[in-house]
C-alpha cells in the first residue's frame, strides 16, 4: 500500500528585508508572502527503522542536508524493501520500492515522471540490495525522465564481463556517480572505463563531536582504570572479531587492565538466516581463552550520543574486516572522528586514510600482528594521543556538514536553475566561549576544542570577548552574560598599568610575560579602548557600579592616546571613543576622534591614487577597521571628508576581497601591495577575524548609505564560516560553538582558539542585530524567513 509522505521539516515562507530601508530599488513582492514550490529530491535507499549501514548513512546525510540548508530543496524518501525485510516507518512515505517485485521498478518510474515537483533522484547502491534485480534497476533508470545520481557504496575490482557490463550500463544512464574513496573512483575509471568527469568523490560523513575528557567518560560508563579496545557495528562473520579475541591473550599478558568492548547487536539479516550462531561462537571462544574479564558485549543498537561517547573513551579502535573489497566503513570513520587511534585491516578506505601516523594497517586474519601493534600503542600513551589528533585532522573534511555541502553543490551543478542554495543560520552557542573562560579571563589557544592553559591570556582576546558579550547582552538581556562581561572588564583593568598603557600577554600564573617588552603593543591598546568604549555604550542597561567603573577606566585609558601612531590602533581608538561618546558626549571625545581621523586622512591622501584608494601602500590584516573608523568619525563629527574617504576606501577594499560571490580576505601568506595589486590573492592564510571585521564594517555602511549591496556582501561574508569558501568546508563548528583558527590552501586549522571563536560570535551577533533593525522597518510574521539579498537566513534560529 502506498502512503502519503510528510517529512519533519519546516517549509517557511520568505519575506525579504525591505529594500526601502536600505536602498531605493522598488520591488512589489517585498510585502507579499508568495511561496515558491521548492524542488524535491527523491532518495531511494534503505532507511530506519531498518537496521543497516546504508539506512543509517542516508538518515545522517538527509538530516545534515536539512540542518545545513533551508528554503533550498525538499528531500523525499523511498525506502528499499523486500519480502523478507519490511518495516513500519515513523514518517509517512509516499513511495516504497519492494525489490522482489519487478513491476515495482517501472511503476515507481512512472509515478516519479508524472510528479513535476521531483527534480532529481538519488539512488544508494549496494550489490546486496539489488542482487536479484540489477536488470530491473537498469530499466528503472532508463525509464526515468529526471536527472539521476547513483551512489556506489562498493566498487569491485577486476570485474567479470557481466559485472562490468552492468556497471557500465548503469553509469551510462545516470547524470552523476558518487563514490566515497579515491580508490573507488580509480577503479571505475580503470576497470570499468567510466569517464572521470562523471564521478564525484564525497567521503563517508562523520559526526562532529565535543571531544570530551576520556577519563570522565570512563567513570560515567563504569570503566575507570581500564584501557579500552573497542569495535562496533552490526555483527556478522565478515567483521572477523575472532581475530581480536585470538590476539587478546598476548595483549592481556602485557596489559592486565585491558577491556575489549564489542558494541552492537547482530545484523538483522544474519539473525534471519542463522540466528545468533556467530555471537555464540564468539562467546565460546572467550570462555576457551579465559577472557571473560577482558571482553564485554554491548548487545544493542546504541543511540548516537551514547555510541560517540563510547568511541571517545576508547583507547584503540580495532577494525578487523576480512573483506578486501569493502570500500568504506562508517564505523571506521566515526571512530577516527572521535579521536581513536586505529588498527585496521587493509580495506581501501583504511589504506587511504591511515597514513602519516594516523593509524596502523595489519594483514587480514593476523592475530599476532594485531597483538604486537596493540601492545605497542597501549604502552605508549603520547603516541596514542598524537595518532588520535592526527586522525581528527585527517577526517575533519568528512563531517556530515561538509558532506551535505558537497552533495548540495552537486545538485546545483546538475540542475542550476532549480537549486538555489540558502545556508541556514546556526543558533548562537556560547559553550566554547564559556569553556575558554576562567575566573580570570579568556584563555588564548585551544588544542582542537580543549583550552590550552599553557598558552596563557591576552588583552586582545579579552577585549574582543568583552565586545562580543556586550553584543549578546544587548540582544538577549541574558543576565548570565553579566558574569562574563565583568570577567573580561576586570581583565582589561588588570592590564592597565600605572603609566596608563596596557600590557597584552599574561601567563597561566597571572604574571605579565617578557613578550610584552619585545612586541609593539599599540594595537592591543587600541583594542582595549574599543572594548571599553563599547561597554560604556550600553551603560544604560548595566548596573550602576559597573557603568561608573567603565567610564572611569575609559577616561584613564584615553590619557595617552595621542602617543599611539599605529594605523589600526588609531582606528580602534576612534571606534572606541565613538561608542563612548554615544553615552558620554563631550568636546574632548570629539577632539580625540578628529585628531586621530585627521592622521588617517593624511595617510590616505599620501597613498591614494586612481588605482589605489587606501591608507597604506599595502593591504594586510584587519583592513576593514580603517574605513569603518572613518565612518564612525563622520557619524560623530559630521566632517564630510571622513565619510568620503570611508566609502572610497571601503569600496576599494571590497573590490579586492569579494570574488565570484565569495569573500577571500587578504592572506597572511602574502599581503597585497600597491605594486602587485593586479595579482590574485594566494589561497589560504585566511583568518576568521578578518571576515568578522568585514561584517562589522558592512553593517555600518549598509545603515549609513542605505545600500542593499552592502547587505548582500554581509551575508556572503558570513557564509564563509558556513562553507562558502574555496575549500567548501565549514569554519564554524556548531557542535562545540567554536570556530576553527584558519582557512589554509588545502586544509582547515581545527584548533578553536579565542580569537577565531570570538570573531565568529561578533559576526553572528551582528547578523542578528541587522535582522532586528529590519523588523522595525517592516512587520514580519513570527516564524517567517527574513531574506538578505538573494538568499535567506532563518529567523526561527535566532536567539530571541
């Protein structure tokens, strides 16, 4: 029986920001609520509650696509079933394909062809799913009148004539083929003669994890004092778990505290064919080898959060599959993402990933090798830690968020007119901010997402953190923010010396380091004044004592400002005094702004020409702070030249960093010089702080100049964090609330330090502030989408 489908996904109509507020382009659709029917993609796949690897894979991928994008497409699901494998689905399903009925394939094709909403079909292919119906599958694809993608979960080497002809036929009919490893792609090219440009490699997705403390997790699961070996997945003889059992006596001999966890129930298909024979064999072997105290079965299908915690507490993950043609394993991928050092048999996936100290490859069915390598790792904790970290860095590009981006880009490539990709705005997550913050201040660096107290503290980070938490408090009035505002403010006061200059570097013992006397600290002084100014600008919502203290500290900090000549430091001071003046207006403040702004004017006049509208002969870091400061100077003084220079310099900067609907900020691998300005920016070396500063500036320019293009660039810049960058990978980690430290030429720096994390938060809150201003301009029904430019960010995900 065919049921109607209702997926658990909000389809929310979109209302754009009124262009009347930000520009003068008329658009009669602004106040209408016309909803365009979104294109549908039909996934033909096994699906939960069916318990198999492809069902879990598809569920994770679909969830990632729906979480990453909105108002872009709808995903519909057609579960694969057979007479022996039928289920009741929690979601109503429009189509079900029973592969034991040949006519079902043609009937399904006819229904898909007649449904104008379906724009694309994606088929998850495993030989076992179509073992008796490959010809029906071929006919089905041939009959489809919609673009079709097929995902080969297995690609067999050295095919016989029949297998080769079958794969060639499938490949000739589909628009694109997805495989998960380079080796699988090479096999399709070399052994099957399939064109390279028809193949897309999208690695098996992995879950982002918080990387919790291993020992705390062991206590939680009553495994304290144990060295944990583990493997997981639906049990079958192909996993060759007996290989580990046969290795265990030698492992136990050198590691008395070892415990091997076998996580997972027996595969349902195996249970139907042979019952629990394989598990009973393993239990008998455990008794024969007297390993009862060193092996524990967790005989159930674990919820994902529990599974990921078991993997995070694991000291070594063991993958002993005896199938040399198993192209990829989700269990293997999940273990690496959880920081597990891996010992694996040489399946293609393992051979690709476990290089350069990420893991160890052993031969199939070789307990002796397994025992030797396990003992080596168990007795060398630094090696295990290093191997686990290497694995996390290697597997990061395969997060489900990145897999979703790769799939969506492929959808758009195949049907560019039907698919417009709109990223979903992540909820504000302060977890990593709070994790980085001690009672003294914000720690400077992290190793992945674990704060590194040895890196100490800096005034720079705490000043930025003060601005970000003030932004958050303005928007949410969350009283919990006041604790952190006070911590960061106290840190800034701690750095203010008797001579009324600030020092920047403090070690974990709260002592100022020698680095303060070897480094120019003018920029740090400027950032501190910016933060103090911003704190004073919200004095009306602070308690009286903090407001008074903030004003007194600001007055002290301003004593020596004219002795500071660093370009960016002067810009930060102008911003700080501008904000301070909004609540503490005085001729003194205006005088400071004018004197520093006039210095920047002179710099601009000295360097600028028809081709180079800038203050210096090069573009380096934090560039957008300079035109933004000039705009602040105009807002405070009404001096027209400040406004003119602000706009000309900012538009010049934007012309250098916005390329093909993407922001690419100036790389720290090579600054852009006046003499080589026509050369392309080198890839990599892009810092979150530069993107964030650009977003902060764009917001001010959009308001002042009522220019919608600034708003569109603002959103484009924010998408850099979400995956719209040259690697098409996420920079912001929604699991931890942290932001990665940098975008390089071919990898992401996964450390989530204070600078990058606070920078993201400032950018994210600025986006929200812009939305709130838009709401005051045009009534927007609750639950609707607000549009920025040509694409949308979901209002329902905002913190209010």
